[in-house]
């Protein structure tokens, strides 16, 4: 009927006529359906002649069928489905009959007849593909028919069904997988088909783990090129496999995977907001996964993550509200670990802004090399700073060259633009405008763009800044307007409000100047009915005032609110409120609060009335809302808040507090610390959170903090005059394990003692910031007792102490000798705590001084660490105790030792045998430790195939710990003598013998040898990166205990050491105390036993937010902050490189225990 020469209007009329006939008909005959569908049979061209497989046709008849199917698709769907259903049924029936007929024939015949039986199904699938590309709407009822074909026993049918559905799914614009999720899942299950004819499904997941990086890269690129419609058909499991490639060992694959994953998130963000088809659950985890890559500690990966965050995750949006809402949604969905990584990005921005601002200043001073009478000082300072900054880039040489080239260009306009970008008070538009102009100017200079694009991302407050503050405050306030129709917040209010509060707090401490124009809005949060908002606002405002106190002027209303929190708020609110008042220039409100508190403290029976008021309040308060709300400021139950407020005044406004310090300190010492008012209120519990602690316990803790804050608030000279009584109290608490009462006045309950032990140990660390107090008020024995805090029976104490010690060492505010205490976590039974200490120590050990080409100074505490091990209360010289002591030393060696410093470590240990321990009646302990350390260093060198060279220079000894042996002859004899058992050394060498295989591994002792014998060499692991970024599941908290539970064993030296401990409890009493710890649940093992079986050598890198190398350039004020405050106490030289003389190995295992000799003699400094 239809001919190619038909006019268009005739064709159109014919189409309309046929459409009307179909739609008006009650039913459609099967012959008509077959006539329409048969036009889609596949055709092929042979020498430009069209040859139909079954009948001759022309393009016009096919086009008419296509148009008719599209126009009458609703009418034809049922009949087309019936047509193909009949074809599928007949094909399957014929296939089954053929298999039954030829089941006994040869394979060749069965395959031949099987191919014939599948012809109908093959033709049907080809027609379906043609119709899918031309008129897919008519096939909506046909797709479900494939479910049975995918599950058919016939392998050929399954293969063809899988193939045709795969082509339909990937067809551009197809939504079949969304409309028919059951078919999609059944099709995916074909990847597990035993048939080898489905490699595209069976191996798609395996290709992500293919040994060939080109295969992995190709698959990652395919994933990154998906469009929005195709992405909707991709299962989450496939995205998770893609995320694993973000930790691929090949950087090219890792970079492409990070780009692909972030691009997919950017593409699907609109669906995440509306949560269409579960997009939030499917894609919402991607930003957190990318942020976790920062824990890998790789510089190049960090750069890729930062670029991704700026370009794909937190995209540049001109509208402040939309940009901030995107920030809140993403950050609000992060886990605690991921949020920490995000906050580290902000911290890195603050650090880089300070460093680069200094760089701009040096560039201006250098003036392109044109200076008068500078003598090269400015250029030297600039070069050292360039070397420091280049260390933050993957290609350090290229970065250093580009920074030098930038300084040489000396463009004042660019300097001004960079200052505009780093201006905390600038809005988003001005920052982005200045950044664009900078990049435009730098493009004229070859090679500078890449380096300074990285710098711009790190110094630009485009993710969160001044322009975000109004929206953050609005969302933070929105939690009290839930359900308010006038609110503009249309998503999870409570979660986003909490996120906004956290960002407000972070900005206040990191970039306080961003609040300059929004201080009134910020202060308005203090009037919120939400207690959480008020607490966080006070905390943020306190941090802001600490930095910008001169810019803060409170209104009378705000001032009264803050005064109210000082007198009747919670302890936390009182602390933050009093900090604000203490730092304000106007001291009127501060003096008023001090006067009111002083009047209240003069109440007779102060503590007793406070307890009574506390008990009455506890009975009358039925819910948390009442218990946390503000009450009459004269209520005596607020006594802890008053003491906390006075403590902050003593710290930040000592002049105002000194007038009343005698009266306040007397109350604390006599009435609070020196008295007991209630029996054990916690029924023997070793630990409760501070908020759950009884009123009396809280009073004791805040009382100690007040005494310490008074010392911290005084200058160094004034503090020295009044420090002795405070140190006496702290040392008594530590030595008596929290007990501060005399026997006549009762016994302190366990929970109180635990908190007192913790606050005393941390207070010693805080006071050590004053180096004069630390040196004169604490003896070596006192520091040894502080060290025992890291092995406290209560895991909460150990965890808090390690965290605080790590913080102070990282910021270098305490003497570096306290680093030795961190190494005493070697036997820590809790994996989380040990990992925290170990990762910190490894990061410090890897830090190198770029300016002097020397390793980190962590080696300098080796001798002090050995002295600490020798003076441990549980030290012994029998084989069992020596093995346990070896674990401490091996822990240190595993972390610190390198080919460059191994000689220094060996000779530092060897020189101890030429010295006398000034803090022990006999030096045998330190000599045992010396031989043990030498032996372990030698074994470590053997297993790593390092050469142990002699150390050419003199190593000065610590005169606080040692003195020289008076007689040279006695010194020589002592060097020749071995204090280690030959049997013990041979047993260790035998245990370590299997380690002489390919690769390197750590030395270990006892049960650990068997556990580590199956370890892989790091070079043999195919995907060494895949385990680095996953979150560990914390194990059950275990109890820390003594290394040995019995005090019947041990040498005379060990007993002597315990005897010199003074008031320290007997070993059996301490063991009993540790057995009562909640950490010991379901375990009677000792501290050492736990360490044997639960030692975890896994490593998790921290997100380090501070520069690893301190800049020491020039003598200006800006450099004083970067200099290490503990330089003057470092008494050991750095190891030197390039030494080739080989030292004899001592002690030798070939001699007897008492007469092992060698001619080797280390040099000891005068």
C-alpha cells in the first residue's frame, strides 16, 4: 500500500486513518499485529542492495509501522506483549523438546538442533531491540517477559536474554531499570551465572581489582563518564567499588577515581536534595568517603581531595544562602571521623594563610633582589620559607622553583590581590573576584598556574567564611522554630542546626575576624531558649574574645545575660561566661561577679549547705530541662560554677583575683579537698562521666583546677614563689593514686579518686608550660610517677591523658622530654589508645628538619626513655621481666629507627654502661637496659640488613640523670660485662630466626612471634592502600594492669625500687584496685598478658593540621611563635650521616653471662 514516492500529506492521512482504525477497534487480530511487528525484522545491505531475511520491504513500510506504534502505543502494548509472549513460549517449548529428543545424541547434533530451536527467540530479541530504538513505548509490557528467560535452564536463552536487556539498559535515555527494578536485579544476578558466556556481567566487579592498572583505569574512566540517566541504573555496590579505587596504589588510578566519584556526586546533588529514588542514601556518603582519604597522609592525595572539595563537593555558588545550605547538608551527613577530617581542612587553611602572608611580606622586603645593605639576610629568610612551603606540595622542586619565580616577578598588584583573598572580613564575591584576577595575571608566566591554584584553594575562605555567618546563625536559631511557617529552613532542622552550631564554634576559634560585622547577630543567640545553642554560643564567643578582646563591646543586656551564667549557669556555661568577662577591657562586670561570689562563699557551713541544696534540687527536678535551666543565683548548689568562674578569673584576670586568693584557696584546701561529707555515692564504681559525678566529687575536681589556674595566670617569677603548695597537692594525689584525705578523715571513693588522678596529671602537664616550675618543682622521680598515668587501671584516664599529652607535644608548649612518656604506651591493651599514641609518634619520628638536613629530635629522648623503663616499678631482671621490658624498647625502635639514626641509638644506649644512675642506689637496672637496647638494635639491623656504623662524635650525657663512673678502669670493666642472660638472648634469636625471609618485619617477643609469622611483606601486597582508610571497629575496652600481678617474684633491685616509692601502695593493693576496674570485665589477665595477645600493629594516620617543620627565619616577633620552646633542654647531638666505620657488635652471645668482653668503647661527653 505504501510506496516510496508517496507525498507527505498522503502519508500523513494514511497514518491518521490507520491510527483511528486501531483505536476504535474492540480488538486487533493477530495477523495485523504480526504485520506491524514484522516490519522491524533486522535487514542488512549487501553491495548496496537491501536483502530482507524473510520478505522484501522498503523504508516507507517500516517507517509507517514505527509511526503507528508511537501514535497508538497504548492500544498496541497488550497485543505486542501477547505476540512476543507467544514467540517466547514456542521457542522455549521447542527447545525443551529438542533437548529431550536428542539427549542421547552426540554433542554436535544437539548443538545443531538446539540452534534451530532458538531461531524464534533470536528473531524476537532482534525485533525488540529495533523497536526499543524506534518506538520503545510499545514495549513496556514486553520487558517483564524476560524475567523467566533470565532464569531459564537453557543456557543459550539466558545468554540472549542477558545480552538484549543489557543493550536496552545502556541505551541513551532508557529508564527501564528504574521502571522495572525486579528485572534489573535479576539481570544483575546473571553476573554469578556459571556460564562463561556472560563475562561482561561475571567480571565487572573483578575488573576493579584487576592487577593491570590500565584495566582499572579504563573502568574508572567509564564510571566517571556516566550521565544522569545512566547513573540512576548503577547500583550502590558499584559506587563503593569505585570508592575503593580512590586508595589505589597507582596514583593515576587514584586521581581518576577521586575525580570520577566527586563528579558523580556533583551530578546527582539535585536528586540528593529531593531524595528522589533514594539518591540520598545512594550518593550522600561520597563526600565523607573522599574526606577520609586525608587519613592516608599522602601529600598528593591531599591536594586531589582539596581540589575535589572546591570544584565538585562545595561548588562555587554566588548565592550565599544556597552555598551555605549545601555546606550544611554535606557536613551534617558526615560521621565524627569524617567531620574531623573536614575541620582539619579549615585548620590547614588558617595555617597556610599565616604562612603565605609571611611569604608575601618577605617577597616585598626582598623586592625582586634589589635591596640596599641587606647582606643577604632577607634573601636567606625568603629561601628558607620557600623551602618550608614547598614541602606541602607533591613536586617539591617544581613548587620551590615557582615560588622563587613568583618572588622574582615582584608584582605589587598581585601582592595586594593575595592580601584581599586572605582577608577574613572579605565576602565571597570579593574573594572569588580577586582569585580570578590573580590566576589571569599568573597565566602570563609559564608554569605558575598549577602551583598557585593549589595555594589559592588553601588560602581562600570560599567553603565557609564571612558570607556564611548570617545563614549559619539563622539555621542555628531555627531549632527553636520547628514548625514555624515563616521559617525558610525546609530540611532536617535539628541536624542542620547542630551542624551550624559546630561551624560557628569552629570559625570563632579559627577565623575570629569573620564575626566582625555580625557580632550583634552572634550575641542574639545568647537569648535563645535552646540550652545547647546558648552553651555553644558562649563557647564560641569565649574563643572569639580570646583573640579579639579589644573588638568586643557588649551591650548591657548581653552583659547581664553573661553575668547570670557566671552565677547560676551550668559549670560549662559558667566557665565560658567568666572567660568572656575576664578578657573584656571593661572590668566592671567582672568585679561585680567576683564581689557577689565572695559574699556567697562567706556563708557558714558552705559545703554542707551546698550539698543540701543539691540534694533538694535533685529531688525536685524530674526532667533534664528543669535540671539544666537557670535558677536563683543564690542557691548554694551553684557552688561548683562559682569556683569555676573564679578559676577563669584567676587565669585571665589574675590582678582582680589576687585580692581574694588567700580566702578562696583556704576554703578549697580545708573544706573541700581536706574533708569528706558523704559515703561512696557511686557504690564502688571506678569511673563516671564528669557530668554524672556527685556534687562533692565535682567540687574537689574544680577546686584543684582553680589552684592550678591561679599558678597559670601568674608570670613565671611570681608563680615560682607560690608554686610549692600546689605542686605538693598534685604530687600527693598522683603518688597516692587519687587519695587526698588523711586516714583520720576517711577514704575518698573510687570515682572521685579517678577524676582527681586525671586532673592532677593533666595539671602537671599544663604547669610544665612554665619551664622554671617544671624544672625546679618536679624531680625525675616525680615525672616517673606522672608517667604511670599512661598505665592507669582506668582506660578513660589513659585515653584522656594520651590525648592531652599528644596535644601539648604537637604544639610544642611543654618540654620535649615528656615525649618519653608517650612511648610507655607500648603495652597499652586497648587498640584505640595505642593506635592514637603510635600514629602520633610515627608522624613525629618521620618529621625532618629541611633546613639542617637532620631527622626529627625524637631520638634525643631515647636515653631518658631507657631511664624511665629502668625505673618502672615493675622492672625486673629475670627472663620474664626482661622480655616485657624489651617490648617497650622494641616499640620505640620500630617507630624511630632508620638507617640514618640507628648508629646514634646504639651508641646512646652503649654509653650508659660508662655512667652512674644518680636516682638509684645501684645502677644495675640501667646497665641491664643498656645491654638490652644494644641487643635489640643489633637484631633490628640484622633483620633489615642495615650496617651498624660507629658513631664518630661525643654524645653528651644528661647530667640530671647520670654522672660518670669515677674510675676509668671500672668504666672499662663495666663496658665489657654483659648483664643479659645468654639463654634469653639465644631464645630470642631462635624465635626471630624464621623472619629471615623476603621482606622486613618488626621484631617481636612471646605470643606475638606466632601471630606475626604470617605477615606479608608490604611490597607483596597487591593493594596495600585498601586497608588504610577504613574505620576500625573498636574492640571491647580492656583493663590496664601491672605487668605482673604477684609481688613474690622479682629481684632485689625491683624490691628496692618499690621500697623507695614512699607512700605508694603495695603491689597487691594496686593489683586489687586494677582488678576492680570496669576495664577488667570478663578478663583476669594482667596488663602484660593483654598486651601479648591484643597488640595491634595497624596504623592509622592522623589528620595533622599543623606544619611539621618549624620555621626559624630571622629574629622578628613572627618567628618567636615558630621556634621550639624546648630547644634549651635538648642535650643530645643529632645523628650524623656518612659514617662508614663498622662497630663491633656487643654484647656477644658466644661468651658467658658474666664475662662477655669486647674492645669497643663508646665516647662519652664531659
